[in-house]
């Protein structure tokens, strides 16, 4: 039988499915499981079917799964809600669609976790994961989709998949150096470094900047702001003696610190100066007052989509991308008064 004479009905009969299912599978439409799609593609190949009409073009019409833990987007607007919107818009510019899947705590910590519904149903073939998820779930997921997944705003060296991050080290170094340039020599840090790789990298940059400027790191001025098991914010406990400034691991951490400082009747920046990281503090009084390193979410989303496209050509060549940006100067820093 020649390539041109093979019909969809021939493939359907041999695979034991309907002609519509064959058409949807070959075209990459949703509604066909991954296992069935692979079976149909294999059958079509065995029959010598001409697949040229289904080859992906530069602007493929397809759906990309976007996965995020509900602990990051549980209430109102959040950094990762904003990040998802940027990803969805960028995908649309490439003619692709996105489907958001939110993992709850039970799904993430299950003894035998399932796969994302968008993968199981065949609705999506590739994934972008925004923010770290539980290791047990991630291990299970990577067994099935390692070469088809991009990690956004975190990385994990255990897996052979690409990741896109903001430039944690350089950004925090600039934030600390800004305080030093304004006369501060006693500088603390707010952020639980065991909670995430991003906070840990920012802490190391804070420490390096102090060392480069021959300043002393005081352990009592390293303040935790969250739990390590689920990153839930717990508040900040202030020591009796305070530095003249703090570099905060995120704008949200800075807002929590402000509450603790206000309880002691301390003002920003008159009594304590602050710099931070993210440039995202939706609806908070500090939102337009905080000197902070701006995370370029648009560029991060664009880079994540580019990484997905690259995965198609080289699925086994993982890369890490770091997206740089600028420090936004506002009014939360003043020269020390003591």
C-alpha cells in the first residue's frame, strides 16, 4: 500500500479506535491520552501513512500545561499569579494555549502521587512548573516528562530539565551594596534560607557583599520569616539590638519585617533602612516605597517559552537561564542616624 493511499480509517481499524480519535491524535488535539496517542502514531508509521501534514510548524497550535502549588497563589493577587499571566500571554504570542493546574497539599504529598491531569488526558504534552513543588511529586513527574518540562523560578540538579531563574546572586548583591553606599555598616538579612534555593542564593550574595566590603556578619541579625516545610510566613522575631538596615529576601518578607518594626515604633527609613527583592508587593503600603531588585517576569516568561521550543530539538540538553534586571530606587533607604 503506498503512502498516499493509506487512509485514516485504515489506521483506525488496525488500532481499534474511531477515525475521529485517529484524526485528533495525529493532529495533537486534546481528548486523547498520551498512551493512545503514541499507539496511534506507531500504527500510522507501520502503515506508511504520510505524516507531513501534521508536522509542527513554527507557530504550533497546542496547549502547554502550567503547574503551580496552591500555597503560592492561595489568596488574592500574588507573585506567581502574575508570573502565570505573563507566561499565558507569551504562549499566546507563539500561537499556543495554556492550561493552569493548581496542586493542593494532598496531591503534592501523596504516597503515590498521580500525574497532572493535563498530561494524563493528553491535553498537554509539555509543562512549565512555576515555583518549587514537593520532591515526591516532582520525582514521579520527572519519570514521565523530564525532557518536556521547564522549571520557572527554581531549579533542581537532580533532573535533566531546563530552568529559568531571576539573577538571585547579582540582584541581592546590588541591594546590599546600595545600603553600604548609603553609609550602612550594620546590615541584617530577612529570609529563611532553608525554605528555598532562591532565598539561599540571596543569602549567600548578602554574605559575599559584606565580606567584599570587610563588614561583619552578625548571626543574630539573620532573621527567619517562614517555615521550611511549606514556606508559610510565620512573622519576624526582632533581636533586642538591631542593625541600621536590613536586606530582605523578598518584598513580602520586607512587609512582614515592617510590621515587627512598627510594633517597636521604628520608622522606615528614619530608624531602619530596607532593600529587598522582587518589586512585587500588591496592595501593601510599602509597594511604591521599597527600594528593591526588579524581577523581570516578562523576560522570564519569554525565556521559559523559548526553553520549551528548544526542548523539541534537544530534549536531553538541559540549560539554566538567569534573567538579569535592575535595582529600583525608592524611599526606603536613608543614611544611618547612629
